[in-house]
C-alpha cells in the first residue's frame, strides 16, 4: 500500500461509480485491521504515528467511496474534471426551472402529506440523476458532463435537506 494511491487502488476496487457496497465495507474492515495503531503498540511511538496516518487515510477514503455523491465527485476529479461547485454554478435552464418549481411547492406545502409527496418526487429525481451519473462515469466516460451532474446533485442534496427540516418542523407539531 502507498499513502498516495487513489482511493480505489487503496481498496483494490475498480475506479467505477457502480460499487459493491458489501465489498467496500469488507475491504475497509480488513484495512482497518491491518493498520490499526493498537497493532503497533510494541513497535514504538514512530510506528504508531505511521499507523495512525494509515488509519486516517483508510477512513477518509472509505467515507469518500461509500457516499455516492462524493464518490462521483472524486471520480470526476480523478478523470480531470474538477467539480469547482463554489465558482461553477451554471446549470441548464430546465434544471433551474425544476428547482424553482420545487421551492415554490415546498413554500406552498400546507401539511405533512404535501411535503412528503414533494420529498418522494425529489428523491425519485435524485435517483434518476444518480443513474445518469453512473452512465456518464462508467459507460460514457464523460467526466465533464458527469461533473455537471454532480453539481446538479449537490443542489438536489441541499434541497432535500430543506425538505427534511420542514418535515421535522411539521412532525413536531
């Protein structure tokens, strides 16, 4: 193992968006067992520091790979298409119109059932977008288009968080 390996190489997995979560989880447990600092307690402080670096590296890679949106962003960046969400906020007009319609629907939702219907609609759209992201990364190998899809999914993720907050507020009543 090499600390500078990409996350997929570190985990011995192909660099693809479609990922076997059980295989990822199993490999994470194996790697953690190999690098856990307690295994190096008898080897001195320097060995434990190196083991701690490895444990942190393995955990960071695992967190990045297990979450679809961060995995997609990571793959885009590995393939030369930076997400750059802070500066690149350009979105297709149809997507922006959909966002506005969803925002209005959330503002107009008068009860729990209306917010739950909107949540189900947005979740379905998010799943469709993730399927498109997988196609762009794994089949089409179109990293720039995939990066745009990741940015759109980031908007959707933030909006779903707004929906969750609204649901919590309504459920608390």
